[in-house]
C-alpha cells in the first residue's frame, strides 16, 4: 500500500501542477474536455502499470513486500574464494544472464558494469507507452564490486534501472531488477557448489588412487618374483655340492633381500639406506649367479642414506637395469647406483651400460608408471623420475626427491 501510495502522490503532484498551469492560461479552456480525458487516461495507465508491476513481482518472488517491489536491488554476497577467483566467477555469472547486452570488466579494480535489456511482459497491454515504464526506458544496469577479505571475496551487487534515482517515484521496472539480482545469486551459488563438488571429487579420487597405490605396494612387498626365488634357490642348491662357502653367501644375501621385502605398515617410513640394502642384496645374488658378467658400483654418501624414499622404487629401477639392460647381453655389463644432494634435493641415479632404449619402453612400462604415480601422490611436483640414454650405451634413470633436514636425519 505504501508503494502504491507513493506512486499515486507523485503522479497527483504532477497532475496538480499541470492543472494549475491549465487554469492560469485562458485559451486552454477550449480544450478542457480533451485534456480531462488525457488525465483520466494517464491515471488509468498508472493504476494498470502499478497492478502489472505488483503482479509480476508476486510471480517472480512469491511475495510482495518492501524488498521485492523496489526498482533498485542490492545484494551482499560472500564467495569463499580469493578475490581473483571470486571476480572470475561473478563475471561469468553476469555474462550468462538472459538479454545481457554489454559487459565492462575491470579485473585490476575488481569492478563489473553491465547493461541488461528488459523483457517484454505479456500482461502490459500498453507496452513501452505505459508511463510507468520510464517513457520507453527498456534497459537495466548492473554494478558489481569485489572487495578482497582474508580468505574470500565480498561482492556488492547493485541491479537498478538506467535512470536517475528520482524516477523511482514515478516509474516501475516490472520486477526485472529483482529477477536479475536473484539470477546472479543463484548462478554464483551453483558455480560455488559445482567447484566444491569438483574439489570433493578430486579429493576422493586422490584418496582412492592413494589407497590403490598402497595396495599395489603391499602386494609388491608380499610378492617375491617366483623365477628369481626359484633360480636363486636352485643356484644355492647347486653350489652346496661344489662351493659351500658361496652357497652360504648366496643364502645370506637372499635372507637379507627377503627381510627387506616383507610388507610394512602403510605409514612405516623407508629410507634410501634401507632401500639400498635390499638392492645390494639383490645385486650380490645376481653377481654370484652371473659371475664376471655383472659388475656393481655403489656411490651413495652415508649422509644421504637417511633420505626418505618410498619403498620399492630403487628396487624397480635396479631390476629394470638388469632385466632390460644387462641380461639380454652375452657380455653382461655394469650397474651404477649413485646419489648426490643439490639445493635441497637428492638425485638418485641407477645406470647401466646394457642394451639401452632401443629395446626398452623409455619409461612407459608398468613399473616406471607406478614409480611416477607414487612420486606424484607422495611428493606432488617436488619429486620426479627422468629416464635418458646413458653414454656410450645403456640407460640412466634418476629419481629426484626432497632431501631431509638434519633433525629428520637424526631421528632416522
């Protein structure tokens, strides 16, 4: 009622001023009837336009009150992202509005200004000639500003007609600005929810991948390659008849290898030193079996043996060097294991002078893919695996992992 009363008073003042001017000009008396008809027609248009506005507002908002009937709508929205992301989200939401005509985005100042066309309402028979429609003003404007806060972006959103504020005493917008404001709020809510679902899905996927990797790792711990175990035991049995000392040495290395291959708890840490002991035991067994065909060179400083290293990674690289590099060669070859620290990182290289990348998969095999995936899950982008050709022949695979500090080294 206050809204209707405000419009009625405003237009009554206009009609009163017009009537005063009319009565002060004598020759207008000849047009008294036409002028009265025009005034009555304008009054009918004002009433019809007011009813149309209230009806449309009720359809859009489901209620009619002070906040819904006003031409100018203001919203304060908190977006749980930093200001730049909040601005991008807000800009996308505004650009997807129906009837959007022009958008000006200033990312540095975090401001957006846009122009939106008004819809043609079917219940307004007078259309643009309805005086309450602002004498043909058919556009609204949107002003949005993002204010950076500690960990979010606070959006001030204003949806209003493209006319001065005094025009609100005479004209209505048929609820279009309320509709635009609510549409932007809904779009932002939907985009925030979609972003949250995406983050949850990625977190769930990462957790599943980690669990799968841990399961694969547990299987690797529990599984000793049948052929390797069979060949080692067969070789030890054969040596017991001809060289008991070497047979005893081989069984000792096998015990050491199996001890380090037992499954650990998921959170049980491993180090370069522990993984090196397993790899050395493996290589010593092969040296007894292959004889002079295999040479091994270890160059790992004691200070780096406390470096955290996911289990089985070094073993995978050593096994690849033997199986794909040296075993196919009649003359055999050499395996090098080397570690160096540089700028907070430790580079662990396993190299051979075998067949080289001509017969290998260049890091696309299951073992190397598993190593890369586990590095990503454990260290993210702070760790890497590089596989390159060794000179003059063979392959060099280098694991780069974060180095531990002195306190962590002391604990280990």
